[in-house]
C-alpha cells in the first residue's frame, strides 16, 4: 500500500510563486488521494476553516483569493481541499528550506557535539579572541598570502619539506 503524500518538514511556499498550484486546480486533473498536511489527519476530513488555516500557514495567502484566481467557487469545500493538495505537492517540490538550521533545540545535545566541545574553553574570552582574528585584515591572518602569495607559499612549503627531511634524517641517525 502506498502512503499518501505528506507535507515535508520545514517546507513552505511563503514568498514563493503559487501560480503552478492554481493552474493545476484550473486544469482539474483527477487525483486519487489528497496530500496531507500531517500524517495522521486526512485532507478529506478537514473543515473549510482548517483548510483556510493550512493554506494561510503554507502560503501567507488567503484561500478565497487563490480560489478566485483559479476561477473556482469560494464556498466549495472540495475545491478548497484540492487546492490545498496542489499546494502541498508544490511545497514538497519547490518549497524546501533555504538553509540548514545548525542549532538544536535546548536539551537535545548529541554525543558528537559533546566530543567536539569537550575540554575547550568556549567562554566569552574565547569568542572575543575568535572575533578579533576574523576582523583582522586578510594579510594579518594569513601572512603568506600577501602580494606574491603563491610564490611565498611555494617557498614556505619548500622550507617545510627541507626541515621535515632534516628531522627525519636526525631521527634515523638516533635510532
């Protein structure tokens, strides 16, 4: 059995073009099962107020305006549910979030985060020092990348290779 389409987490159509969903509604293509806002609640069971609320949450547009734009009856609950279906499908296709939220909710720290921050001083002094580093001009942060940076970087790399070879020879002689 195929599960019905459900709105994906954090997908929205706010600030996006909803005309493709309106066009699909105008075309009136038959739909087997309506997409759902939540997995446990069928779109067929929603009242007109629920549909209005979900359309507004999803698009920041009013249901009546979108139905009017499609040339459909504003009071027809089946047309409203069908519009919601097309909006959910469009949101799943085009309404993905712009970026990833890297912060977690309080109290949901993972073991990996604990390992990363374990033993590090991440207090205000640390962040002030970090901020000073990033506010410094580029050539102060990375002195080898001043003018002629590629040549200097190559010279530094050659020097480092020579030093490591000398250290390797010394360790071989000692053993």
